[in-house]
């Protein structure tokens, strides 16, 4: 008999120290008091005594020791948790990247394995680790967040709880040494923990939580990544993202995915490469294009590669055939640029040809990494 899929609860915050882990452990204690079989799969104490105290009486599955490049690392022991098979598992730091040698690259992938085994999971993450917000977070904070969770994974959560704390109160906790040791706290205040940055992240987290709650209040809205018929779609919007080998494609894909999430729209990532010239593209361009298409697939975007000489005509024809309502294009860094050898302004051609479709041209503020 196949076990029913476990339920996922995400405790969301906007910065370290707002109380996500404390809340996770508090919920674990409540469940244990009610007779539920609860274990701690992974807990990161950061030296916070009040949080550590919340683990008292809760069973902890020992961490797994992994050797990598003559160093020792500790990771969540997912195989041991699967053998132990608790009713609920508490897992800190959802976006964490596992050390090479682990069965899976990311902790959120470990959590999906637990869910597939029928184990409920309560986990924690900050809003800046949501993939589609990566560029916005960089603009707000000046920090490029490297560990991200795809939006479709968050959509899989059955419940999202936002732990709120005003930026002023969080900075007060930082000054009192509750969040980090004094030296680390001082560095944090010079970088990520600036009050305007925290205020912007908090607003972002509040908006995202409201959006996620709204999605879950709509019974007909399927989880992203699930099959659905056209009649099950909650709107008429369909989005096309033009993918190229340009570094700006990464930010464009994130922008299009985020808009699609909010509109509950189908989303396509489309590259146009003339067949005879595809093999003639320099290796770095081919690799970049493939990397960007793979990135779109990671975000559960339907990817297509069109064989056509005229990129604008191909994009608009695809849009009309597939009922596209919005097209997202990157703004070239120069007014005129060469697209596979032909000097033309692609955005203007698409705008002229797609008069019945909204076309959004997105500027490349910085060059993000996938």
C-alpha cells in the first residue's frame, strides 16, 4: 500500500533572527504534547539559548557525517529519517545546499523525499531565498543570494506561516546579541541588516504570504507543476519568455515566472535558433543558451526551441498559435545589436507584429548568475 503524501508547512521570515526556528520547535513541542510522533531532522542553533531550550524533550535524528576535500561536514541524515519514519519531521534551513557526496543537492529535495514517504514536514526559510525574487533582493540589498528554492516548491506547501517582527525590534535583538555574536552582528548591520533593507524585505514577505494564502483559498487552483485542463485554469493569461544566450535571460526568466505565478498563468520559455546556424554558434553561446533553458525547466516552465530565420516572426507566430497574452523580452544593452548576424531591433519588430499582445521589454540592471 502506497503511503499518502506528507503535508508541508513552511515557516517564512524575512531575515535571520525573526523567530522562524523558535516557532518551528514550538509547534513541534505542541504536537508532541498532543501525542504526535515528532522528530527534529535538522536544527541549526546559531548559539541562541532560548531556541536551544525549545528542543528539550524532542527526539533528534543524529546528523550524517560527510567527508569532502579533507574536511568534515554535518548534514541532515535523510535515509535515517526515512527508516525512523516519524509522523512529523522538523527541518531547519529549507534552502540549504548539501555538501557534495549527499544523495541530493538541496535540502528542499530531501524534504520532498520525506513528503513522498508520507512524512509531514515543518520547515523554515527566508523570503530572499525564493528563486523568482532573487533579482529584486539583489537590487534592494546589494547581496546576491546563492541558495534559492524554486517557486513551484513553495507552491507545494499546504500551509505557510509568516513570522513577523518589525525591523526596529529585529535590530534591537541584534544589538543585544540575541541573533549573532557581537562581531558578526556588527558586520551584519553594515551589510544586510540595514533598516531600509529589512523594511523592504519584510514588505516583500508580507506580499508573498498574502499571495500564497490567496492561492490556497481558491479550491480550483492546482499546485504548480500538476497537470491541469484549460477549464481548470483560473485566468486567461499565458506568458512567453524569450530566451537567448545573453546573461540578461536569467533575470527575464525570473520576472516572467513571477508574473505567471501571480496571474496563475501558463508560462513558456522560447528560444529561436535557425537550424543550420545552431551548430555554427560558438560553444560558449550554445552552452549559455542550454543553461538558460535548463534554468527555465528548473522553475517548471515549458521550454521550446524554434527553428526559424526570423526571430520576431517566429515568436509572434508561436504566441498566436498558443494563445499567448504577454511576451517578455530583454532590452538590448545597445540601441542596435546583431541577432545571429542580422542587425535589427528585435523588440521593436515584435511590438509592431504583436499588436494584440502585451509586450514587456525588461532592462538588464545587472548580470545575475543561474
